C-alpha cells in the first residue's frame, strides 16, 4: 500500500519533498513509508535524500504538566486567600510539586513564605508554563528564551527526526516488477522467461563460513610425535602401503608360518589381489632356510616353510613391516650407514570391537640401527623419547616377540590414575632376522612401538575409542578440540 502510494504519487508529481508530510497526507505510518523508500531506493526506482529535522518534544514530566498544570500554579491554587501553614500546605500537594512549586512561585513573586503562614501575593496567576508546553506539543514556534527555560527545567528535549525527500530514480516504474531468483522448468515451458526480470547475482555477498579443515585429535598428536622424532634426529619411513605381503609383515620378522597371529582370526587377508607379485628371491631363500633349519646362531623352527604362505597379501598388522623393508633396503647399500627411523601410521587387526579396540588403529614406531648397540642404549633412548611426552617414570618388563630378543614391555607411572600403565613394546631385533638381510655382523637394531590412540585418549580425556575414530565420532568434538602441545618445550 505504501509502495503503491509513493510510486503512484511520483507518476504525476516531480517529487516528494518530505516523507513525514507525505505520510501524514496519505495517512500511513511514517516508519512504514521509510522502509518502503529504502527498498525502492536500493533498486533505484526512486532516488532518495536524507532529511534531518530537529524538534522539541515534551519529557514525561513536561507531559504531566500539560494535564495537571505547572507545579507553581498547582501550589498557588492550593493556598486559600486567608493563607495556610506550611505543614497544612505540604499535606495538600505532592512532595515534588511542593518543592518545585515553592521555588518557582517565590521566584515569580506569587507567594510569600511567612514564618507562620504561606500567603498569596497576587490575586490571579496565569499558567504560562503549561501553555508553552501545549504550544510545543502542537509543533508551534516558541521564543528561544522560553525554550531555554523549559529545557533547563528538563520539561522538553531535542529530538532529531529523520525522513527523506525523493524523486523518480533511473529504474522508476509505476509498479515494481518482482525480480525472479531462479529460472525454472515452468518458466521455460510457459515462455515467461522472455518477459521476466531476473535478480542479478551479488558477487560481493559473503558466503556461509567454510566448514572444513578441522583436525582429528589423532592427527594433532601425530604431528607432535613427528616433531619429537625429528628433534631427536629420526627420519620418517614411507608408510604409504596398507596392503603388505605376509613375507614382509611376518616371515622377514622371523614369525613362523603357524603363528596364531597369521590366522585369519587375527589378520585381514586380501581376496583381490590375493598374492604379492614379487619378492627379493635370494633373500627369500635365506629367510626360508633360517625358518626351517636356522643359521646365524639360530636353531630355526624346524618346519616346512611354504612360499604360498609368504606370498599372501594382507592389511599390515603392524608398522614393523615397514621397518623390515627399510632395514632390508639399508642392508643393500654398498657401505653401512647408521640410521634412526620412525613411522606413525595405520595398521589393521581382526579384533572384536570394544571401548578400547577397533579393527584399525595407528602405531608409532622408532628404531635405531648402528654398530654395537646394547640394551642399555634402548633403555636410554626410551627414557629420552618418553620424557619428551611427559612420561619420565618408566619400568620395563621382559616380554616375547618373535623378532626381538631381548624384548621389553614399557610401563609408565600415570600420576592421574596412580598406577603403572603399559605404554609400549620394544626390543633388539634378532640376528637371525638382521643377518639374512645382509647387515654387517656387529650392527644391532633397537626398536619400540606404541599405539597413537592410547596417548591421544589420555591427553584428550576420551574413554571410548569409538568417540575418537570412526562413524560415531561427534563432529563437534573434532571442531572444538584444543591444540596439542606435547614435546614443544
Ligand atoms: N610390532 C610390535 C607391536 O605390534 C611393536 C614393536 C616394535 C616391538 C618394535 C618391538 C620392536 O606391538
């Protein structure tokens, strides 16, 4: 309605000089007129210019005097011709009226405040204040002197009034065509698209905030561990193959073919491709011999080693498969160079899923390969590594791994839980694993491994692994989890 009134008026008139006046003329609320003007201006149907006017309006107190009369007149009228005691007079009017009224009436020389009596000094009074307030309320012009006096008494206040003057804009039309946002099948079928006005694209509109790029806590802790290894001078091993042959995952690590871990109850075997394409034949031959009849100081397992078993593809069950490949490559170099290697990546085991186990998790593995290393070196490196993770109280327990001897489980004292918790596994790789690879006889390899999930769950206070990894993870946890700063200092 307001829009029709404005556009209609401008069709036969040059301009609207005052939106306030216009609103009053057409009998529409000025705020409504203003909103429509803003919108029409935005689409350039009209060109509008701001106008600002300042006007005096009555304050609450001022308004009350237009009805009850000014306090000085109220007070004057309360005084009977014969006079009245102050106490009596006070009872007759409001306390604020009494206070202001006395002050003003004395100033006007209307009353006399005698010791005994308050009495009138004049017969009649005129309520100028009330009259002035009424004039201002009506928008009439009032003397500056009077304005100043009323302002001082806080009976009036200045209000800025905003409105517009406007005339037709470059896109003026007596009726606005609504711009269409989308071209639809119906528009095409009916042929409306020829007449329709389409809304222009706003290329400078801000898009919704990008929701992406949040790191899972596992990735944050992984980055910290990577930094710790790099600070200790370790190189990262390439771990980019989840699929591995049984040979590198087990046989090269001196894990016998009938070992329960090599069962499909524990390991995921691949159906396609079910076997590996190539293995280093001469080395395979040496591994077969060690398994069957020993050598390099070992008695071997004394069984019939089968190549088909070694060829089977699986999802690697530990990152030590990567370590065995790397050590073999190292052994193929012309001259031996000591190395410190690490890896942090995913491994897979056919496990029953519960609050601490999933069928896939991440392993952290470190190894040092050098001449003449001892178990003391392993213990020293473990102390160095774990103290950088904030675990300086360590204990070791003898353990068994087919590929290490001696082997040690690593325990750390957890100050929060007030108990020793197992944090990893370690050992020195067996000579019957290293020598068939071709490493020099005095070269020893110390190594350790742990899961990434365990420290991450402790650091982030997560007690169910399914809240950390997998389809049940709450995306808010991923968006809001704090940064991880272990090992920085
Ligand atoms: N591979 C072992 C595991 O999966 C960890 C380990 C790594 C043990 C290196 C000894 C040496 O638990």
